[in-house]
C-alpha cells in the first residue's frame, strides 16, 4: 500500500463482509479465507480518529500561511494504530471518489490519500524518496534532496493529495543529526503541501519526538489520539466486551452459540491485556481451528489452546518471587 496503485487497490476493494441470514453457505475454503482477512472492528479509537480527521481537514482547507493542524495516533504495539489509520484513509479515499468521479474512459486523475512508511534508520533523503515512490515520481541517483522535495511537492499538489498518512513515526529520533534533518523535512512538507498530516507510531510521547525545539513544534500543531488497550469497564460501559460482541457477530461458524465469547470477557481481557490486535488474532485463530477440527464453535477450551503473540504471552507470564 506504499504505492498509489497498491493503495487504490486496497481502498476500492470491498472489505470482507460478515455472513448474512439469507446468504448461501460459504465453502470451507471461503470461510477460512474470510477469517484470515476478517472485518475491521470499529473501536473507540477508530471513531475518534475519523471524527478528528474530518474536522481538521475542513479546518485546514483554506489555511495558506502556516502548516495545517495534524494528528498523532500513539499507543503500544498491537493496539490497532495502523488499522485505525488505514480505515480512516480508505474512508477519505472513497468519499473523495464519490464526490469527484473521474470522467468516463479516463484514468484516475486525483490521488486524495498518500500512505508512507518511515523506513528504519530514515534520513531526510530516504524518507522523501518514499514519498516520491508512492506516486511513481522518477528519482535519479544524482538528484539532491531539495530536487526530490520540489518534485514531490509539485506532483502531490497537482494530484490533489488531501490526506498524508505517515506510519512508524517512532522510528525518527530528532536528537540525532539525520533524525533532526528528517523531522525538519516533515515540517517543510506540512508547510508546502495543502494536505492534512496524520502520524502513527508506538508510544510516541515517550520518544524524543516531543522533546526539544522540534518536538515542541510538532506537539504544538498536532492533536494526540491514544490508541491504547481497551478497558474492561469505563463508567457504566464495557468497551472491551462490546468489541468482543462485534467480533463474535462477524464469525462464520456453523455451531457457535451467540453470547459465548462476551461471557468470557474477563478471561479474554486478562489474556490479551485489552489489546485489540491480540484479541482479534486470538479469536480468528480459534475460529480457524474450529473449522479445521469440525467443531464449528469457539469455547474456552478452544481459546486456551491458542498460543498468543509473544507480546501478550509475556504479559501473561507469571512473575517469579525473588
């Protein structure tokens, strides 16, 4: 998805849909494929991000003199940051396409969304090259960073990019020379491109991104959205159990009894530490196991047999007495 062609294919391909009562039964292979891809569960973080992006895009639409306000999505690993980022990007892409369909017989004339990954050990030049690669802008070895930046800003503006999503932002360290130059490049892009920027990274508030002069500039322009573990209870609400219910309703198993998984919400919260990524992986693996072994239902025994990702397993490892 770090090229326009890949992103367009992702955004315009219908996401997996849960089974409907009147649908013909799916084959075993179709159901395995479905649970592998699965639906996107709308978490509170996705809803908050969608609202904020829509508001900030309108707020910055006619801002000409300074960088538009931006967003930072932060949180621990497996908390659903990238999922939230991609979901909002797809929504923006489809909304723009509906309002501005290309003329009949023409190619795609606009690219409303750009998705860029910060490469490991990023320098300003390697990062701006990733921006160029997304829209297929030719980059010759002899080109300077300034030349590539000029080409990117011209092409992105001409292509109508309105939303720039930058993932893995925690890889930047403004305390190093190369990191500082890369952070400065992002500042330049936010000032030269007529687009709203959204960044996502692991626990960015604990990194140098928010410290020093450069960090203050970023923090002063960005709204922070925390995509953390879901609490078991928030006032009178039960966010984690609600998400489990949504996941269960999307399963395609022949004999699964509705309400089984929400009853195990305390157990599932303890096993996954409330991380949405760990939770969905656990239930999807259990569903695939249930299809393979013919039981067609998920029980606590099924869940117990699934080995979680290493992060969740570490959380559940008992602490030894010293």
